[in-house]
C-alpha cells in the first residue's frame, strides 16, 4: 500500500478546503436555504480532514474551522443587528474546538477507531446539552433544526427530544465519515508521525458500523412513522395570531403615535373573531402597562365582543430593578386568568424578567391554555413545564428581529412535537405560526422586512398528557454528559 505523498503545506490547504466545505454545507442545511440533507453529510469532509488529511499535530484545526464557518454563516447574520459580544461566538467556538479536539486524532489512532462514532455523537450531544445551561445560547443552531419540515422523520423527538434527534443526525455523519476514511485507507497508507502510528481502518469495523448505523436509522424511521400515524383523541380549536405591521415595543421606544397601530390591531382581532377564532394571540410587549390594572384598550370588551380567549404580552417598567415581561389571558367573560413572567429573558439584549419562575395553566372551555414568551421557545424546559401541568394549547407572544424571521418559527415545531401540544406564535412584525402537536405548520407568515398578518386556522390541540420527553426532560443530553465525562477522564483505559 503506497504512503500518502503530500507535503504538510498541501495537507493543510486541502484540509482547510474540506473544513470550509463542511461548514458551508451546514449553513445551507438550515433556513433560509433548507437543503436539509446536507445536515446528514456536512460534517463528513470536516472529519475526513481532521483524521486523514491535516498534519496530525494541528488536526483539530479542521473541526475548529468547520464549526466556525458554520456558526459564522448561520449565527453571524442573526446577531449582526444586535451588535453585542454575541458576534464573537463563532470565533470563541473556533478556539474552543481547536483546543479541546487536539488529542482526538491521537486517541482514535491508539484505539483503532473503535470509539469514533460513539464518542463523536456523545461529544456533540453533550455540547448541545451544555448550551441549555447558558442563558445566551439555548437551542440556536442545534443540528436537528434543518429537519423541521421532515415530520415523517422527527416524531421520535417526543421521546428523545431535540438532542436525541441531533444524535441521529450526527451518527449518520460519523458513520459516513468512517466509511470514507476506510475507503481512503485502501488507497494509501495513513500518515504516521513520531511515536504515533496510524494503521488503516479494519474493514470489519467499517462493515460493522454500516450495519449498526443502518439498523438504528431504519428503526428510527419505523418508530417515527408509527408515532406520526398515532392520532390524538382531541378536538380542533380555531385560533388566530395577530401580527402588526410594525413591532409595538419598537414603535413605543421610537416615540411613535401608537393610536393608529392599536386601532389596526383591534381591527385584526375583530376580523379573526368574525372568522370564528376562539383563541387569539397578540405579540410580546404589545403595550407598556399592565392591562389587569389599566385596561385602556378595553381588552375586556374586545374578548367579550369576539367571544374569544385573548392572550396578550406586555411590559411594565420597574425602575432600576428592571421590568416585568409578562403575558395574560382574558376570557370572553372579561376575566383575567393570571399572569406568566417570561422564563428566559434575552440577557445579551439587556432584558430582564422580574416575575419569572411561575408556570400557570388555565382551565377553559377550549381546553387547558398557557402562554410562554419568545425566547422561551429557544429552551426546552418552559414548554415542558406547561405541558407537565396539562397544557393543551400554548400561546407564544414574541418580538423577533428581521434576521431571525426565517429561523425562529422552526423552534415552535420541535417544542410542539417534544410535548405533543399545539402552539400559536404571534410576532411583533416578522414571523407568526400556528403549529399542531405533530409539528405541522398549519399557517405561517414570514416577512424578513416586517409586515402585517392575521393568521386564522383550525388546529388540533394536545391531550395534556405530554410525552416521554415531557416526563423525563433532556435525558439524552444528561446521558451524553455522562458519556463525555467517561471519555474525558477514562479514555486512557480504552485500548
């Protein structure tokens, strides 16, 4: 078998090309491009570059570059309008990847790549789990999001959660990378340096992982199709999302005359009510006062007139302490059912939420209703806590910005599937959606430049029983963290 005959410079250049290609593939997998199949193969060229192309001493540069290119392509435009330290996340990820992956190639060479797929999938899932503890990160750029329209494939998220779904995606990437590496090893001898000797992959190993990976994927698809075709014995409710032409809170901060905007939002609500909407959701921070203390828009009269349950978001300033970002629901009898404080404020935007930590669910003739607010969508726990209390239909007032208009509604799909609950997202100006418990987007309005929309649709509600994911939470992430600890501290015992 001939030895690879490339100089270190040639290896570096070729490895960088492959890494950048992989990063771009991941960017194209996500909205707005939505070439979702690239999510299943995008990491393959990065892994091949790391384990067979790059000079061994700097092999971690491959993953560092691949991930940085991906995050810059996806998150860069998201946070560019914000202009905070968030714009440095791709660079931070580059240095973390370069430092933490430095011993990865050596470990797999030493262990004959027997742990390549397992450790890779576990490490990826553990990192996603860690991000759920970070107030600025959440589930943004989780690798399962490109599959949000493939409902036939992602129903097991109700059992394994979005992290478990991401583990399937990365398993496919790692198995395919293993097969490509095995094929390359048949063509020429892997490069060895110093005391480290890299042997060609064992054909039995690649064949074994082909069978294991294929079996897991087949079982997953069968399970997903079975779950997709299991019906809920629940009624449909006609719901509506009110999206104004411009964001109310932005208009308030600009000092705009709000009378015209509120007049139109009231008209939109009446139009939705005339079409039979029984649950109508307004955006986050629709006004800067507490309607339970000052009903200056006569929301009580509006809910009575439309005979609908009206969910509205509002902000109340509290001096130097911060502010209350809350949502309430008004029933047709004119009663305020309670208040929910935003669970996950956008800290990097200077946001506070002084009343966070309560999770009210309201018994109504429509079923059990609840609300969450905007950034709560980007974490798995808030929706789960609501459904654990029996929530069947959740209103989601939100206030997004232009660069996330074509992305944020995809998070609704996973929160709905994870907990088998219907959700109605009403945004300040950019993206509103009505999603059923199986993740079907029943109605959608996406306007990256901003625009008015009144979504009205019938949607089946959840049964309030939740799912395995509702009961166990992010259990796949916890298992991945345990696995990462094992590979971090116990890898020296693996031969």
